[in-house]
C-alpha cells in the first residue's frame, strides 16, 4: 500500500488531478493492464512501438485505483483517479523517490558485471531488518521505481538491483533511489560492444558511488583496481574477497552446503550456506559486507544464512531421470559468469559425463570470438567432456556439437544424456536458453 493521499501522489508525481476517484490508497504501481487485480495505480508509459496510455481505460475497468497518463489521454477516462502528466515515466520515477523518502529506511544499491542478482537475493535473505528487494530483473529505469512503489509501509531497508546498459543509466537510478550503501560486485567485460573498454565499464559502474551522499558506504571487491580512482575520502569503503575487509576463511564443502568462517571488521561469524559454487561464496561475502555496513548483528546473519534462495534461472539444480543433474544457469552470460559456471560444473561429483550446453555471449564487440574461444579452452582445461554450442555466436566455441537455436539443441542433447551426467545450460539472454531447458524438461517429464 502506498500510504500517500491522492493529492500528495499527484504533487509528488508532478501530475494534475483531472478526475477524482474513491477513497483509499493505491496498493502499488503497475504498467501492464493485464496484471491489474485491484487498487493499483496504472502508469500509461509510451514505448517504442506502443502507447501504454491506450490501455488505461482497460486498467481502470479491471479495478485500478487510478491512472497516470499523458494529458490528451486523460480526457478519455471516466472513472477512478485520473492524473495527467506530460511524461508518465518521469512521474513514475518522481513518485518512487517520494515513497522511498516516506519509508525513511536505508537503501542499498547493487550493480556489477555479474552476480548482482545473487548478491541481492543473499542480502535480502540474511538481513534481520524487514527488507524489500527487487523481484527477478526489475533493475532498470522502470523496474527500480516499480520495486520501490511495491514496498509496504513497514519496510525497513530497500535492496535494489541496478542494471547498466550505458553511460548515465546507473546515475539516473541513483537519483530515483538515493542509496546510502552501494555495492559493486565486480567489473568485467560486459557491454564491451557498447562501451568499448574495461575502463569505460568501470566508470559507468562507478556512477553508483558518485550517487552516494557524503558518508555513504561503498562495498567493492578487494581486487578491483579499476574502481580505485572513483573512491574518495567522502565515502566509507568496505572491501570484500581475498585480501579485503570481509573474506571467507577455511571454506569447506559439506554435501550440498558450504561452511566457512567469515572475517569482518565487526568480528567473525561461522556460516552454513546452501550452495557450493565458489562464485556464490564471493557473492555471500559481498552481501555480508552490506550487512556489516547496515549494522546487522553477525549472529543474526549467521542464523539466516541457511535460508538463502536464488531467483529463477540462476544456478538452479534440477534432478533428471536416470540420476543425471541439470544446472539451469541460463538467465544470462558473459566471460566472467561463464567461467564461474564452468568451474561449478567441473566441481560437481558425477559418475557420468559433464556436458556444457552453451549459447553465445552477446555484446562483446570485436573481441567476441576470442572470448568464446577462451571459454571453450577453459572448459576443456577443466575436463568438461563435451560442449554443445547454440546459436551463431557459439560457433566460436568449436564445440563437439552445434545447433542453430535452443529448440534444435534439445534433439542433440536428449540423445547425449546418460545416467549420472551433469548438464550445464548457459548463454546470453538474447539466445533464449530457457527455451532449451523448458523444452528438455517437458520431454523428460520433469518439472523445473
């Protein structure tokens, strides 16, 4: 529930009240009229192909509390609270900032080339405060304000994932969310096609540090030298990872769990984590550093650590018939996350083959072929038995098997899987590797 009066909502959003509706408050913001269930505040956003304002009447008829639309659309509506704004997206963002200030608790912004969703998930799980976090991939100039406006009034801390697709985008998200704590998970060769160099990528990621006020807390990897020019005395800095302020000592695998002692500036804690991947242990140290920055008691962090769960498509372990295992890590891929996923596949104890079904890695520019060859060489150096490439970019893996698209790959892989095998599925979002997973599971009669 957005506990603001209609008049305050209009003022905060920079909108004009055209029609007054009933009493009550909107439950949350929504931009898709098909997801209206009652009491939402609908924003008619103009997209590249459609104008969301065309669907405002449908949203109100379905039970929306009100609608924010462009002035020319407002006169077409005859029910609910109708608010007119020249730019409904800017109105959405302004209202989100107002609600963030009304909530009053700290805001954590998380970005990075890889791992930001996992760090967000871990942070939300281990914090003893009432945390509200970004769902799935709500990490853009639309997703972040929608996340804020879905936060209930009792929220004590907002944990927000922030995506970067170009210069200035994270800066814009910081203007909306006003974070007090900012975490950068890592800086890697992601969006090279757009930004050109690792230094440019680091500069774009560092916009989240510039978005902190004086006394803000920066959480950064201990080995991220590219971020050093962006750290200054106005910020408190906590580093994580080997050689950092927060690091894991003596990690050990116990079945499907990891046990480790985490050293922090506030003391040490022993945690049991419900995963075995090395990269997620690094993500956990980043999240624990965030907890330390927020003053969370270490014993409460340790108590909550076993309950960590991840968003869908990120390292899901799915048992297949015949005792084989599918590692469903197909949400996205870049050279850093691909290497980590292959390391995880190699670490699994199997009686059969280790098979990597790899879609291409997008947005790598002129360096793309080299990065694909390096990933394949890393896989073979780890002893991965077979690579199945999917899509045109994946030709550079020089895979044992190749398919033009995810559906075609199912036929190849179904014939390869045997008892005791472990199967990794990974690729850039644009390849759509989730279609491969969903189709394979349906054919095998297994639910994901």
